[in-house]
């Protein structure tokens, strides 16, 4: 059975209206990531961070999957179960809403909240507030269930195992500027996988890939899937 591991980044959701991070008007040009995407920033000003993610949660709720998300869901449905694994750096739920089921959110999810005290997780309310108490332990230590810079991404052992078993590794809509995701192409190539980059333009790590296809995801991903 052919095993395909697909890494996605903000670029796959750009045409759904969700901002990317490092493009011209990207999120990191309007916010300092140290203020809103680090544990230190959250400790310094939790209200600012809660509002940052509440705004992104509102945007994600108004967005819809685009042809790129839908094509990946068709690919998964067309192949034997277990053939396709999506590892997304994105915290939106557009892959799931497009119909993909084998999705791992290595940087967490806007739709989840977590307790910094007891570690419990639960579906996030539309608007999270700093004083919200944890439904499990009652401590007011809730935080977005997002992996910030300096924190361990989720499912790393499972991801590395999937990369070692991959026949094909495809990276879609990511700049290749954040680790450990930016090294996945090398992990897959070392294990013998063919590697393909689908991106608006060659990323910072384009030379690590066997092949590249460049253009808007909503155009090139359906072409690649068909
Ligand atoms: C960790 C969640 C240890 C929150 C995010 C020095 C060297 C190497 C590493 C480091 C270093 N210093 C620090 C580090 C580690 C650090 C890191 O990599 N820093 C970078 C800045 C150098 N990484 C970490 O801290 C990670 N943790 O390392 O822990 C560890 C490691 C391994 C094992 C155990 C422990 C945690 C990183 C996670 C941080 N959280 N986000 C949130 O979403 O708000 S990262 C953030 O950037 C996003 O989540 C996103 O996932 C990520 C990458 O961004 P992209 O998705 O690529 O988006 P970007 O805007 O950059 O690019 C968009 C791309 O799309 C572009 O290429 C563009 O051309 C393309 N595009 C645009 N439009 C379209 C398109 N493509 C197609 N169609 C279009 N229409």
C-alpha cells in the first residue's frame, strides 16, 4: 500500500481567507509572535493572547474549505484506508470540514482549550477569557490548545514514524521556516520517500525536494490529486 504523508501550512488556507504568517500582510507583520505565540507572551499578557486567538477562531468559523482541502479529502477517500496522513501546522479545522479524517494538528487547534494546571483538554468556546475555570480541576489556568514557540509539537514520535514509512512526502503551503516541520522533507528523503513541494512559490527549503509545482493551492492541488 502506498503511504503518502502530506504536510500543510498556512498557504493551503490562504484562499479560504485565513491569513498566512510571513506573506506581505501576514499575521507576524501585524503582531509580534513573541507577544502572542510564546508561553512568555501569554504569561505577560494573557488577555492579548486570548483576544488574538478569539479573532482567529472567529475568522476560521467564517472561512470555508477551498478546492485544495477538498482535493485532499477526495484523495484519502479514493485510496485504501491508512494510505494518506495529513500532518498540518494549521490550527484551523478546514481539513476536517473538507472531509479529511486522518489529520494530525502538530501545532494544536483553535477549536480546543487546555488547562495549564491539570492538562485536561476540551472544546474551546468561541470566545475564551482569562478567568475561565478548568472544567476538570476548577483552576483558572485555561489556555488555547496551541503549540507556541519553544513548546513541544504534538505527536512527534508518530509523525517521525509515519515519515520513516512514507513512499511519498508532499509539502503544501508552508514557508519551511519553522522547525521541526521544516525538517520533515529531509526525514522522509532519508527514509527513501519521493518528495514534492506544492507552494505559491519556491519556499526557503525548495532545494530539499525532488520536485516542485508552484501556483495557488486551490489550482495546483486538485491538478496534482487528479
Ligand atoms: C520546538 C502555532 C522543541 C500558533 C506556531 C533556530 C533554528 C531552528 C529551530 C529553532 C531556532 N530557534 C528556535 C527554534 C525552534 C522554533 C522555530 O522553528 N523557530 C523558527 C522561527 C526559527 N520552533 C519551535 O519552537 C517549535 N518547538 O522546536 O520544540 C522540540 C523540537 C522537536 C521535538 C521536540 C521538541 C514549535 C513551533 C510551533 C510554533 N507555533 N503556530 C499559531 O498558529 O498561532 S508556528 C507558525 O508558523 C504557524 O503555526 C505555522 O504553522 C508555522 C509555519 O508557518 P507556515 O504555515 O509555513 O506559514 P507562512 O506564512 O510562514 O508561509 C506560508 C506559505 O504559503 C508561504 O511559503 C507562501 O508562499 C505560501 N502561500 C501563500 N499563499 C498561498 C501559498 N501557497 C499556496 N497557495 C496559496 N494561495
